[in-house]
């Protein structure tokens, strides 16, 4: 910034204020978005989220295969609980099973050596 005289002070202060304001806007844009809150989903929304039919979802509820809440007559589903339910249902690959079996066999064989 170039040197300025006293009578230019208001102009310089205004320029500084504008620069600070623009920096503030940039910083606000960089702020991370708040985490997605744990939304409660109704039956239709949960079925769409899981990409299954509503009838299939009713079947899973009646068999108590899926986490749900039922205050009164309506069904509600927690988005977070549904995501956890999906994650827990992961099946191991054949290679993962073989690897785990080899580790178990190695431990078992070492017991009798």
C-alpha cells in the first residue's frame, strides 16, 4: 500500500473496510457445512432412501429386520440407523474369508507344534 496523507484517511479507511468485508465473505464460504443432522424419515422417504418398495419395507418392519420407531400409529426411521444397518449387513468377499481361514488355521496348527 502506498503512503497517504492525513486528508486521505477516510478514503483509506473505507478501502480497508471493503477489503476486510471481502475477506470475511471468502472465509464464510470456506466454512464447512454443518453435518447432516439425523433426519427422521417416514415410510415413503425411508423406502426411497433404501431404494426398495414400501411393501418390502413393511415386510422388514413386521419381521423386525430393520430399526424403526413407532410412536402411535406411524412408522419413523432414523437415517443414521438405516446407514448403520446397511453397513452391518456387509458380506465378506471370498478372499477375506480365505484370509481369515488361513489365519485361524495358522493359529490352530501352532498350538500342536
